[in-house]
């Protein structure tokens, strides 16, 4: 970290600590207050949404509040986020439960009150790409100098994950005792067990794109490269013209959904129709997973969620070695993935046409990384937090 960046970090930390200390001095914790906070999007979504829904429907004695603000890496975006952190300070000082789903800077700059629980739901199922303290020393990870001033992923009271197998990795990444990490499941995967929601989502899709009714949907959902919000425009690394020529006549279409931090590049903007459909705004990732016939991804952990459906998964990546060097994985990538790995468009097309899939391998994978497969993860988590 350069001197300017370090100075800014220290300044923001002092600002946060001062605001929070002032709030603590004049305000009490509301024992019935729950705050949901995230900087991944502009609206409540994913795990936070499902936990909020469960609380609001079954625990009306609790009041729900929100500190949702997508971070933008421009100068004005950073300034706006500092203002948002003031709002977060208020909620941190007055909430019984403060629930997050990702890295959330305000949490690491203060000393929480004893009667406030900070809950980390995390946004990814399973464990694949290293993060947090597991990446110290990597180009992707935090510098040791930064960690002297910001104890990232600190102050969590409880963390909820998909399976007991991955608890040691989260304990390492968050630098916390494994006893406070619970394998209760992933709230957003509950809809994977709802045939009614699947039917509703298909109706929604066909209403907007009626030509897809008799098509076989291939969902392409890549991970982001680089550091969080600092993303260049992303262009699909496959030969789309060749895929269309070879696969459209076979009844396939390619539906694209990018990670929330990614920006669509030239070969994605404005493409809806014929073979390629970019439906980033119309459908969320869980909806698309549920209604797609096949998934193509690289290092995105969406394939953990998708394994619950026991459908074909293809991995397309030609930079595994580079990714290991920059960030690394918790597992041997080649040994872990429950589907064929392709490194060029020719291999990809042949794999799709030949249906070269081992669905029993997918089944074994889901049993390994989901202790519960009953659609009740949200209920379990909320019961553990606020249940009587």
C-alpha cells in the first residue's frame, strides 16, 4: 500500500471510530432491531433478502433496517461511501443484530458493543477461491501494512456456511475460531427446492422472450478478475460466432449473467436475441440457475449452488495457473470441479454436442458441500439467531 492510500485508510478509520464512539455515548442498543447491510448492490438481495423475508414474516416483534449501498470506485463514489459509513455507524451502534453478506469495512474499524451480534452470511457457497487472511502475500490479498490498521473480517459473532467441510477454510479466511462458524446452509439456495418458483420463473422468462420456450438454455456465469470493484469491461473469451453457428441449429442459446462487480464489454452490450442473451437486469443469478439446462463457468462458486440441481456443468478457463499464482484455491481445482474443463471454443462445442457429463460426479459433489438439502437453510439460521 502506498503512502497516500495508507494515510487515507488511517483517516477514514479515525473518522469512523469517532462517529461510532459518539453514537455509543448517546444511543442505546435496541434489542428488537436488525440491520441488513451490504455494498454489493443497490437493493436487498441474495442471502440477506431471504433472511429478511423470514424475519419479517415470522418474527414481527423485530424491526428491520437497511444499510445497502453499492460501492463505486470513482472519487465521488468513494466520497459517497464515506457518507454511507456514517449511516452504518448509527446502525452498528443501535442494532441487536447487524447482518452482512460480504466484506463490509465499517465493521472492521470499530469495537462492537457487547450486546450487538455481527452476523456474516457470506455470498458464496462452499469454498473455492481463497479470500481474506488466506490471501495475505498474494497480489489479490491485503498487504500486511494494511492489516496493521484494518483487521479485516474481524468482529463476527457468527458465520453461516454450506457444510462442515468448509468450516476450517472460513476460520482461516476470517481469522476466527471455528466454533463460531455453523454449517446451516445457504439461504438463497432454498428456492432451488421450489418447483413452484421454478415454474413462475420460466413463465417470467417466456413472457419476455417467447422464442426461448423450446430452446435449451446454457447459462454462462464467470467470476470476476482483478480486485473487487476495480473492473475493466469484460468480453466473453469464447468465439461467439462459431458457437452460434454450431449450437443454435442444435436448439441451444447462450444466456449470460455477470458478477455484480463486472462491466459488460463490447460483445455483450445490447445483445438480446438469436443466440446470445444478456439478461443481467431482468433476472437474478438464482433465477437463471434454476431454469437453465446447463452451466458454463470458470472459478465462480455458482457451480456449488447449481450442483443442487444435478445438471451438467462445464468449466471454461485457460488461466488456472495464473489464477493460482495471483489468488489460489482451497482445493486442487482440477481434482475438485464436477465437470469437464475446456480451454478453447472447439473443446467447449464438442463437449456440449457430445453430452460428455458425469452427473453422478455432480451428485457426489453436492453431497460433499451441502450438509442440508431440504430448502430450509433460512429457517435454520433465523431460528438460531432469534428463535425462542
